C-alpha cells in the first residue's frame, strides 16, 4: 500500500502549530493596539500596572489571545489524530478501490488498459471540501498511448464543459504555459466570443520568519510556567464570572428572593393546628396526619371526615381542596396534584414539603405570579487580577 496522503506525525504538528502561531499573532495585533491606546488614555497619576487596570487588560488578553491558546493546546492531540485517521482512510480507500469492469479506451475503444494512477477527488464540482471523495483511475492505453480516466464504478470521467456566456455553446480552449503563469484561452466555435483566464504559478517563496521558533514555543504553550499561569487565569475568570452572574441574578430578582424569605416553613407538628381549625369550621372533622414518608422530599398523607350532610363526592372534594390550598398558601407545603379521594364521607390526600431553594423559588413564582428578569445579557464585569511575564519577559499584566 502506498501512502499518498498519510505523512509523518511531525507534518501534522507543524501544520497545527503554524495555524496556532498565525492566529495568535493576529490576536496580539489587537491586544498590543488596545494596550497602547489604553496606556495613552490613562490620567497622569494612574499607572497601567495598577490592579484595576490589570484586570481589564487580563480580560482583553484572554479574549483576543489567551482563551484560543488554551483551547488549541487542549485540543492539539485530538485534532492531529483526526487528521491522521482521515488521511489513513483516504489511502485505504485508494488502495482498496477496484474498477468494477474492464474499461474501453476513450480514444480507440480497445481494452487492456494499464492503471497508471489512482487519486481521490470529488465527482460533483459543487461538493464541499469535507464531502466524501471518490477514487478516480487514470489508465494508459497500450494501443494508442493515450490516457483515459474512469470512476471506480466504470463511469468515464468527464470534464465539465465550459459554456459560452453569450450563446451557451460549448467552448474550446487552448493552454499556454510560461514559467510564471498558465493562460487558458476559451473560444466559442459558434459566436466566436473569446476570453482568457490566467493562473499564476510563480513559486511562492516563503518569507523568512526569524521569530517563528520562539513564537511557536510561546504560543503553543511549551513553557509550563506560562501555560499553568494561563490555565489559572482562565479558571479565575470563569469563577468570577459565575459568581458575578449569581450575584446579578439575585439582584435582578430581588422581588422573588424577598418573597422567598416570607415563605413560612411549618414543622410537621405545626401542620395539624394550621389545617384542622379551618377544616372543622367547614364541617370536616377528625383531621389527622399519617406517618410522613421521608425521601428526597417529604410527603404526608392526611384524612378527615365530612360531617356535613348532603355534601357529596365532587363538592366535598372540591371544597376540601380549596381549604387546604388556602391554609398552605404562605407555607412551603402544597397539596399533591393527585388530589383528594372521597368515599362515604371519608376523605384523604397527600401534601408535600418544598425544601430546596430552587423549589421554593419556583413555588413563590408560581403562587405569586412573579416573573424573573431576563438575564440573557451576560455581564461579566467582575474579574480577577493576575500578573504574568510576557513572551519577552515584560510584564503583560495578566
Ligand atoms: Zn486507445
Ligand atoms: Zn458563443
């Protein structure tokens, strides 16, 4: 098996790191520019390394460069493995490809062609870069010495015709090649319209990049101290952002948190005195609680007798439900949704306690019809200050 796609691991590492360096250099242009403008605007008695200023520069550094560096560092091995797997698969696809039938020479119609090349390419010209490619066979004819190309399934490869922009006839073209460019001259046999297309093939000499090795070591986070510092900054900023968000949420939804403070949390022993009197007044006697069911939440069954004659099933249940709901409205207890059962004047149901902050919050919002403020706009104003050495040893105030 020949490896036309798969290369040394070093190749992929170089490609990945070059990309990292190029991105980072672009980001540093913004950061340096911001830094200079920021420094210029400072009042005379202020210094750029004052903690308050450093915070802002930190945030800006992470946004323009730092977060990307960490992301690319963390994903480097995985990305490179993906590239290697992809290229291995391409080689495998080429190696295992077989022509499904013996093709005829496109030029003389004879058989017995010899495969001189196999390559991967998109059959559809509009395909995206990531779409799967197909194997194309290049065959040489021993009889007429001309080449023909076929897809794996035996379909001859066809160059998509260039149509005349004026009369839509198929154009012919000639190619002239110089050292620096290829020129294609298209001519319409029908209306004689003609135009040229030029492709530069000048060797793009790579400009010398004396800082590359140093930048690669720096931006690819090869220095452990710098790397650890960046991770620490990111962690700090994320924590501060989360705290800030929580603080802001509490501030924005003060009306809800205030209402939560007003919610009464009666003990189990306090439930009977809370419920029994109002039920008795309405004719429900002998109120009693079952043994509580203690799980993640607490449930308690209750029962009573309807002493009012003439009040039957539906009315009795509905009236009792109203009374229980009303008695519990200011507490963290609620009647459960499966409601109340009735048989021959004996009624029973279940109530449950809401104990977790989030549950109580939902409870008061529902009961009192309180709406939270929209917190979708993220304001991470609170940030932390750090200090770190830049790539040239200068203090870049992270
Ligand atoms: Zn031939
Ligand atoms: Zn034409």
